C-alpha cells in the first residue's frame, strides 16, 4: 500500500512533456498526460454514444485556468472540419445530435441510420425524422405520389429551405393589389433607383425581381422598365422635387443667397451649377449648359437674370469661385451684378481659396521633394508582387503589435494613388527591374 501511495504521489507531482495537436510542447503532470492520452479523456462511452461520436474527431485539449489545469475534449466534425467544445469529462453526447442534423456534409442515409434507432431519442433526431419522413412510405403510394416523394428526397436542405421561405411568404398576403396601391409602390421603387443612383437596367435583375416578389408578389410583374425609369418616372420625380424645393424657399421670409460654381472640360464645354438657399436650407436648383459658347461674366449674369426673373429681387448675396470670369469686377459676373444689381453682395468662395492655398503649399520645393520620394516608394513596392506582399505582411504584424504606429505605413501606400502596373508571375525576380527603375 505504501508503494502504491508513493506511485500516486509521483504521478501527481512529476512533470513531463506533452505535445498537443498543433505541435506545441507543454509541461504537465504524469497523471494529466495519462488522461490526455486516453480517448475522450477517460470518459466511458456506450455503443450508441460511439455511433454518434464516429462523425467527430477526438482532439485532446489542455485547459489552463487561473487556479487549475484540466484535460478537455474538442470534437471536430469530420464532414466539415468545424470544431465544437472543448468539453469537460462527462459531457452530454445527446447534444451532438443537433450538429449532425444541421450538417449538409453528412448524407441523409447516414442520418436516417442513426436517428431511426429506438435508443437514440432527442429533440433534434425527432425533428429531422419528421422533416424527412415523406420518403418512408414511397413503395406503398401511387406512382405519381411515389415520383414526387423521390424528387423531394433528392432535394438538398438549401432547396427545402427556399421552398419553406416561399410558402411562408405566400401565407402572409400581398398576393393582389389595386391599381392605386400598385402605382404607389412603383413610385417608391422608381425613387429608390433615382435617388440612390442605381443603374436603371438593374430593375430587370433576377435578384431584385425576386426581392420585390417576396415583399409584394402583386407588383413583381408590374415593375417599370429601364426606359420608363429614365423617362416618365425621372421627369415626374424631378418635377415633384423641384416643386417641393420652390415651395420651401417661398415659405422662407429671409433674403436668398445664390451659390454659383462653373466647370469646363478639356474640350472647352462649359456648364454652371446654381444653388439658392437661406440659413439652414441650401438646395440645388439647376445646371445651365453653355457648351462652347463664350463664358464671360455677361453671359453668366444674363443667364441668371433670365432664369430668376422677378425672384432676383429676393437675392441678397451671390457666392462664386475666384476665377476671372466670376470674380472680376470689370468683365466678370461680379462686375455685371455690380452694374445691374448693386444691392447684391458679391463674395468669393472661401473653400476655393483654401483649395488654392493647399495646392500652392504642396508646390514648395521641400514638400515637392518629399512627395516625389513617397511616390517612388509606392511605385517600387507595388511594382513587384513579392515585395508588395512582404510589405503588407510586415504592416499587419506591426499593426497587431502597435496599432498607432502602423498608421504611417498605411498612408504611405496610398500616397497620391500612384500605382505602377504590376508584373506577371515571371517578372518577379531582380532581373525584371527596368533600366529606368535601376538608375533611380
């Protein structure tokens, strides 16, 4: 007895090395190592429990707590590789029925062979048998019913879920709608496309049509075409929006402020965007297209005067960009307003001034040199896939260790969006460097 007691003390106190499933070596007591090496950490399993556990892989896990260290069991579903647990000794095997029933990687034949055993009775086994009971009496039914049962048995779980969703939606209504209801629903569909800038041809996409059919089957086949969206509905929504905007502006008792901003493309075509608002409400009004007409201050001024009409008397100020055609007091828009409507205050846009200031700052020699070096680094790193992947990996490591320090690296990669075309798989080596890049 003394010898046996001495052996028990030795097992509980001596430490040995144990290697886990990931290859990590840890020091444990002899008794704990013996427990880790036993199937299911020594838990006794019946034959029925072993039938359930044959779908899982037994992985021993060392659970290190604050006060105690214990051996636990992690179960990995062989069909999917998904892990469950870890479980302590004495875990309930019946709870694993749910994972088997929900797994699509296990065939229905294997599930039926397991769940139809009388000894195996759980909530999940009963639910699965009830859901798949249609094919049990195939041989005793009529040929048509037998074929339907075979087809139902051959369907996947995903197809059954889709059918259940459709049946649920059919039961909740909206199978019919009056003309007024249909027009109201189509209006909101059209407004969604226009306001959210969704391409009009997406109205025929099968996913969008199925979504509308699920929400309201009555209008699935009454959706507007892309031509109706770009014609009838776009004009109607624009007209209503403009009417609401003008009414809101009329109800304001304050004087209005005009905001004008011009744009010219490389072909010399020109347009002018006009907004009009008061404190707290500044809506967009319209865009005037000048094409290649001469865009002088007089042209701008006469256009605004013709569009506004008598409403120009309600204007107290005008804000425009600082180009010569706008801010010049001789030939610009401000000069025209000074001669025709002297009471209107003329203001240059401070945002444009700030933008010009920033553009001037980055042109300073020392900032320009820094920008060129940053562009070269970005170009060089992005030029070679292996170097770029290494950079991203080191960036992730640095971000994990010190999130604040990684911000600089993230911004360097995005400087000016200057990205050179990436080489193919055979151009990764040092010999792939171009002569210009090598000189730099």
